[in-house]
């Protein structure tokens, strides 16, 4: 009897938008016995590690490190700068801006939303109008998501700073770069960002569990005016520790530190600009394939204008329930895991099965992306999902620079 071959044997490919694929060198750096947390190699490596983190963020200012995920950094950024009863403005282009606003609400902060939908970037004119109308300067911060991981919309943070400056508004500009840092171009100091948050599990290529809050002198001034900040969230001792444990307010996430050290080595050996260029080329290859598939049938990129698409994650639409069927097929038959359509529709809604996402962040290269696209092509074919032809050729042309 002929047995069906197992085409999923071998190494799985997690192509979701975080946690991202981790380099073997990072995993090997973490695979070690517990180190001494009071003296020696671990405390000694921190000054250089902090300096190299700032190089990724493109800042000369401060950074506080927290044992936690991106949601923890949302709270840390707010807890140090905005008091209960004060107001923040949240321009939303997807689920994660709403999540940050909800975190603010939980801290007793008033939130004002400007919702721009799920497929388009922020409208700077509307934001400028709102800021100019705030003549009493009740808005203390603008919470902006650089790349929303749910929709793959990329927002122009430099343009947002320009709008705030034109309005003469003193609010802090906070940027969520959890999906984008180390993938999309980001210049904290050059763009005038006051607070930037990110996590270790996407462009920084380390297992989830550590978050970072970068802040400049203006944000430090806001912290100095706070009447109270909890001992745990206070970024002052974390950013200027007198002892190693103050980086973490307790025991360090020792193995994450070793993994992060190796990940930063890899990033800076390649060069930050080269990392951005690689992500740009690979993203364009994915878009080329998706546009070819979309020439026939229902598959479509969520963001129509390439200028507003992330280089780290791509959100796609299919006719429900085809997206779920495609994800199930590639995972079972090929060992290829695609991302769910997070935030595009509630999980109980049938429309939820019409969205999926591709993560192309961090430790990815040309053959991985071609393999990802080939797997999707196989799934579309196996499931008889109507799609255009020539997708892999279009992607290959993009990678070849044609």
C-alpha cells in the first residue's frame, strides 16, 4: 500500500509576527548553567549591552529594562509620565493602539481615541487639528504605534512629530516599536521621539520575556514631576543603577541577557542600515507574490499603499473560512505556521477565518522567504483556493533586484 509522504518532517518554520525565528547562536548563548548574578561576567557585560541597545534605537538617551512583555512596557511608559486623571491622545490604526489605550484607562488615565480604521495610516491633519484645539494642553502624551502587528500598517512617526511641533503642543510623543524595531527604519532622536517601547521577541530575536523603555530628557522631566511612581515601574534606578540588581529591580533574567548580547552582536556585525535594507527587500518579495496571487480570486494585502506597509509583518485577507483552512493546511502538511488574523475580527465572528498574517522579522533571509511563499502557493493549490499565477517568479525577481 502506498503511504502518503510526511512533508512536515524536518525543522518547523514559525512564520508568525513574533515570537520570531531565533538564531542558533542566540539559543546556544542561552544554553548554559546559571551564572553568578552578583559579580563577574554578567554584571560586567551590561554597560556595553546598554550602549548597543541604544545603537539599535538610534538614541543617546536612557533605557530602562523590564522583565515582561510589550504590555509591561506600555504600563511602564505611562506609569512614569502620566498621572491618573490626566489625558492621552491615541491615534489608532489597529488593535494594539486600542490595547495601549486600555492600559492607560486601567491606570486611571483619560484616553481620547482617533480611530483611522485597519487599513490606512494616521491622518496627520486630523491629529494636528485636535492638538491645536487643545489650547489648555490637557493632552499630556500622544501614544503612537509605529507598526501595528495586527494590521501591518506602518505610521510615519517623523511626520507625527512635525505635526505636534507645528501645533506648538508640548505633549510627549511615545512610540510603540514592538513590531518594528530592528526591522523598519526608526530614528528615536532624529525623529524627536520622547519615549519608545519595544520587546525582545521580534526584531531583537530573543525569546519573549524582556521589554525596554527608552526615554529622553523631556520624558525624564515628566517623571520628575510625578508625585508617585511604584517602586517596580520606576525607571530612574533602572536607567542609572548603582548596583546590578537595580537594572531589574531584583533577580536578572540571566539567560535572556546572554541571548540578547549575542543578538546585538549579530545585528551590529551586519550593520543597522543593512538590516533595514534586508527587511525591505524581503518585504517587497512578499508583496510581489501576494499581488500576483491577488490577480485572481479573493486574496488581498490589507494595506494597499506600499509606502504604509510594514517591513516586518504583512496582514492578508481571504474569503472566510479560507484563511484558517490555509493556515491549518500549511501547518499540518508542511510544518509551516502562519499567523492568525489577530484583531481584524473577533475570534467568534466567522469573518475571523478570512484573515492571516506573515511574520518576516529578525532572523530571516531570502531562501526562508521563498520557502514561506512556496508553502503558501502549495496550500492555495491543494485547497483549490482561486489565485493568480506567477507569484514565486515575482518574488524571485524582487529578491534578484530586477
